[in-house]
């Protein structure tokens, strides 16, 4: 009996021991598994954070390139859990860049274009014959394409004219301070008379294509009509900024100076349908950062924008422009004078009374003038005449003309 009890006891002890042994082992294993799970979860979360960080860095860099530096910093600082050394270094880098901004103290340059010449060989058959007209006032597409990288290289960045001149709370016009990264210079660009009624050699129409992109319809010298995406200034500039966002300060593009009498980018504005088409183009251009200006309804020198100007005519011209163009492009406070003509006295007052307080002229050099009720800014026309006659000024202030002016260009006719 005693023997049996002893055996039972031993067996009990052994099984207790075994039980304890397995119990402990099992617990250890569970803990190990939990630890492992935790570790894997941490890795998974960290991987997720890494993906988010790379996305964040890309987004921030896009903002940064377009000079939205504060926005780029806020984006990186938004989620504390994502801030690691890499993110922190980027934040510090952006802050340092922001601290490098300096007050721009020079004159703001303003250059302007007409529609681009797409087929110079078609328009100018003999480049040995001095030629006026398009040759003098217009640039070739390939000239603009050579000019933009040079402007960028020379520190220029497109700037919004409305961020330069603004009325203060008392209604007085002020010139606002321009702060840019050291070495950067603001540039205003405008495009005149975008009617696209020039015929072969130029784009024929601007449209919004079925994918919602701006496009140009172009009649080739062979009589074919093709759709292109670089048929005029706006598209060439947009394309350049897509490649070089640093050429546009906070989304700035240029100003389009519209007349009333000739239609709008190849849309005649005589039917509801053509007005709708024009409005689609205007809306898309605005969405992309383009501003609009009045360039008068008549674009007429005699009795309007010339020495025989009178206020009565300016008044009727202005109301016609408003009636025709405001439904398409909306309101604007920018007046780009036809021929750069500088109205005085009662004629000028009509323009000011109609809400235009940025007045642009044309000159061979850049200047800005500030008055209590308006700002005045000169513009330099980019075309054969300027390339030939203002070479020195352009070389010293804007870009090397010899790298832009096309070799296939007749000499200019006027002196
Ligand atoms: Zn004009």
C-alpha cells in the first residue's frame, strides 16, 4: 500500500512539475509571440509612416518650388508622429530659405507680347528686305522658348501685378514691398490683342479640349488645321512653368489685354455658343493664374487713344468694353492702353472712374510711377523692333538678345 501511495505521489509530483514546466514554457511563448507581433506592428506602422513621409516631402517640395514656403513648412509640421530627422531637416532648410528673403529694390520690369509667330518662313519670304508690321512687334514661338530659360537663369520670376499695387484702407494707391529670395527679381508679362484673327502663321483659336486642357487650333501653311498645345504665349509659358515651377511666384502667370471689337482667342462673341466657348477658355486661363486687362474696345488711335482723344469717346469706348468683355472675363482693375497711349486729364479720369487703377503704357525702358489714385507702369514690347533697337537695354536688364532673336528675321523697317 505504502508503495502504491509513494508511486502516486511521485507521479503527481512529476505531472505537477511537467504541468508547471509546460505552463511556463507556454506563457513564455505567448509573450514572445506578443512581443513579435508588437515588433511587426511597429515595423508596419513605421513603414506606413515612411510612405506618408515620402508623400509629404514630395507635396511640400511642390509647394516650396512655387514659393509657398510657409505652406510647405506647415504641411511638414502638421503631424507630430511623422517628424523624424529627415522631416526636421527639411523644415529647417525651408525656414532658412525663408529667412534669406530680401526686399526687392529695383524697378519691376514688364515685358509684353502679341500672339506668337508660328511660321516665320511663311510670313517673311525674304529676310533681306526690311519689314515692318509683324516683324517689328511680334516674337516667334521659338524666340519665346529661348527667352524663358534665360529669364529664369537671370533670376526672374513671374509675379502678380495685383500684389505690387494695391489701394490701402483710405483708398490711396500704394506700392507694396516685394520680398523674394536673394537674387530673384519680379517680372510682369502681358499679352496684347488675343483675338487670333491674324490668319496663317499664327494660331487660329484657343479652346479647352475634351480633357479640360487649353489647346490651340492652328492652320498650317499647307492648309491643314491641327490641334497643338503650344500655339501661343499662354501655353508656352504654362508649359515652361510645368517644367520650372520656380519661374512663377505663388502661381503667377501674365496679364491678357483684351479688346472688345475683335473677339476673344478666335471666338467671335456674336452668338451665345461662341460666348460660352470664350468663357470656358477665359475660366481655364484664370484657373491657371492668368489675369485679364482692358485693352479698350476700339483700339482706335484717332479720337480715342491718340493726340485727338476726347473724354466722351473714352467713356463710350469703356462702356462698350465692359458690356462686351466683362461677361467673358469678369471685372478687372488693369488698363493696358492701346499703343501704350498715356491719357491725360478728363480722358484718364474716365478710365480711373471705371475702376481701373493700374495703367500700363509702352516704352523702351522700364519705369513705375505712383499716384494717389493709380499706379502707372511701362512695358517693353518683345519683337523684332526691340531686339534690334533696344538691344543694349534688354541685354543689361533682361536677357542676351543674341541668344533669343531668330537668325531668320528681316531687319526692321521703322527707325
Ligand atoms: Zn494692342
